[in-house]
C-alpha cells in the first residue's frame, strides 16, 4: 500500500472540470486516486463492488460515477477484467517524464508486464511509451509490436522491432517469413483496436445488437463500448461464450 498519494490542484481546472457538480463521479475519482488498491501507474485491479463499499454508496451509484469519468476521458475501465486506468495518474504520482536511465523506468515496465495485454493496458503503454522510454524495455516487446503504424517514433531505433526484423530476414519471404509476420502483427493490432465510440447509448446498443451480442450481455458490452474499451477480440469472446451456452 502506498503511504501517500499526490493529487495536484490542477485537477479541478483540468481533469475534473468535465464532471463538476457530479458528486458520484468526484467520489469515484477521489477513491481511484487514493485507494489502497492503487499503484503508481494508476493501472490496477479494482472491482466496482470495492469502490461502492469504500465510498459508502450503492453499486449503481459507483457504476454511474465510473461511467461518467469514462465518458469524460478521465479514466478507462475493462469491466471483464475489472481493470482501471486513471489516465494522468502516472504523470502525477511518478513524473510527467523520466530520463532513459531513471530506475523508475524499469519499475513501471515491470508492473505493466505483469498485467494482461488488453485495450486498457495498451492505452497506458501508448500514452507513456515515449515520456517514460518504455519502448526499449525487453519485457514490453509485445506491447511495442501492437502499437499502430502511425504511433510516434522514439528518437532512436526500437530494439524490439529491430530484433523482429532480423528474425524475419532470416526466415525469408514465405508465410513464415517477414510477410507472414507483418500480416500476423497487423491482425493482432486490428483485434486489439477498440471500436469507435458511438455518439449515444442508443447508437451503441444498435451496433451491439447488429453484431449479434446476446441481450443478457448488452449492458456490460455497452459500458465498455462507450468507454472506448470494446475491441473485436472482446466481441469474439462474447459471441464465443454465447455459442457455447446455446
């Protein structure tokens, strides 16, 4: 457990401006940034039931406050994995930027490597990969390989991608060579790229029904979709579960 949490005064003029007057969202945000479950990354496991219990409100209120924070792009939440990411928490708790040789770079990389690769953790990686120099950490090579092609490049060659290219050159141009590897990487990126956030709940529900999501899974998928955390990989999992249950 952390001995203290750093919450800069600017949050009231920046981060929380979009939810002023929303007491449920403010309470959930304060919990997420000071909770004993939290870590310096602001990326950790926390069920909504924990939040509701610790702030002393019904679970419906905690869920609504969390959804409001998601819609305000203050945090992201993976309801299936019960994993939260408070977007600017690492910058506040650690530093806005780290030097390449700062020992905290490895600390961040080690904590991130222990978490599952999913839209929430990939979002964290993309947000901090340059400012924390995460792109050159060996235990995060899978994260780096899943970055979109238009992701901003670091100032020096990527060790992980250079190694990947060397392996490809040694294998040739067949299905197991560079072309096959590129297709596999592209397919992985597509599967983990979240669907565009709909403009309304009604539009989101229509989209999910059109994809064949069962009625009993609509609410959970709706929260993830509106929060920008619903990917083709997640959709396939939902549909697969439905087929198994049929």
